[in-house]
C-alpha cells in the first residue's frame, strides 16, 4: 500500500542454477531495446556479471559477446532461492524453489 513506483525490485540471490538454452540472436536484438537498463544492470550485478556496460547503446546489438552474456542473464540463469525487495517500501518477497512469493 502507498507505493507509487516500487520498481525495479532489488534482487538478492542465495542460489541460482544455469539451464542452458538455444541462443537466438534475433530474439535478443528485438527484446533488448525494450528493457529497463537499470534493472538489467542490477540483475547482472546480482549474478556476478560485472562486465555489463553502464549505459545502453544500440551499438551493443552488433556485439556477439554482449549478446551471449545477455542470453545467459535473461534466459539461462534461474534464481532458486533469494529475495526481492521493494526499493520504496522495503517490503521483502522471498524466492523459494524458483518461485517468488509476492503476497
């Protein structure tokens, strides 16, 4: 209640796994420009991907290594346990067995 923005949720990961999937460059090139880069950076930092650019640029869509890293971050990393925290209210939502409890 009373939260006006509350996004992006802060993520604290205790355990994650990597489930490899097929790389789809066209999909990544189409979805990346629509993402909130601040949230992407926070997720990358949470899983230890420290080489992400500070600022989004369309030039990144031609960088194969960057696209591979984004594929891993967005599609292959599955958070098993941890928590999401609202930056405005401080309310904590636990993640257990890969499922966030938002209630």
